[in-house]
C-alpha cells in the first residue's frame, strides 16, 4: 500500500474504506463490506463509493440516519458528497469541516433543519435537499457566497399571516441563480424573489 494511503472506518456503515494514492494522481478505492458478520466483496461498490481523484464520496440509499460519527472521518478535500435517501434525521454541526465541498446532495431524507454551521461551506455551489421536512433556512446561509443552485422542492416551507417565510435569507445570497420550490403548498413566493434576478422554479 502506498505511503500516501488513508484508511477510514465508518462504524455506522459497518465497513472500512482505504484510499490509496497510485503512483500518479488518481487514487484507487479499496472497500470491504460486512454482511451478517461475513466480509465479502460487493459488485456495485464503485457505484456506492466513487472517488475519482479522491474528491467524490457517494453514500446514497444507505441507512445512516446519524452522521455524527462519520463526518469527522471524511477527508476534508471532498468536493462532492452524496447522501440522498440515507434516512438522515439530522446533519451534525461538524459538517462545516468539509470546507472544500462544492456539491452536497441530501435529498429524500427526513431532515427538519440544517445546522447553522453549514454557512461556513463557502465553496458550495449546489445544494440538493428536496423531499425533506425543512421549514426554514439558517441566516448563516448568506455566507455561502458561491451557492448558485438550491433545490428545496417537496419540503414544508410556508408563509405566515404576516407574509414572512423561512427562506428570506436567499435574498442575501449573491451568487444564487436558481431556486426550486415546487410542492411546498403553503408557501407563497414573495415578489422580491423574482425581482432579485434569480430563477424561481415552482
């Protein structure tokens, strides 16, 4: 194994993952899975854990409702993290350590809110979070200066009797180009959203 290799253990996923740097720049991914106490190979492992150049981690559709133990073990050089359909009920504050993330997918989970620390993901350009239970966005999101695409369809955003919504912070996101808000039946899109210049898809 290369002296530049890294080994990570995700107890919640019951597997160990080694990222071994090849002689050039492209890493190899060695993965072992445990089923009923028996360790064996899985043919679709490259579909579940894909790390081209060591920067993309795909864990979609795995049952990991709590990431508090896994996030600290993920390499900080990740640029893409796919957690769609994992049964997530929360995201830990420690997600802010993944400072190089550019794309984050957390769609089709059970998230009621985002941690405020996500505002520190300054390199994030795309956030896909449709199909959750979100009803508000933290004010800290205004610090996401590169966020261009925000997918929030199929959540629980609404407009109260005073016309206030839980997504007003998007008005302060300088790079936002598209926001998806379909299937939030109690949400009335403020006129200011359209005047802001970004494309609202509803």
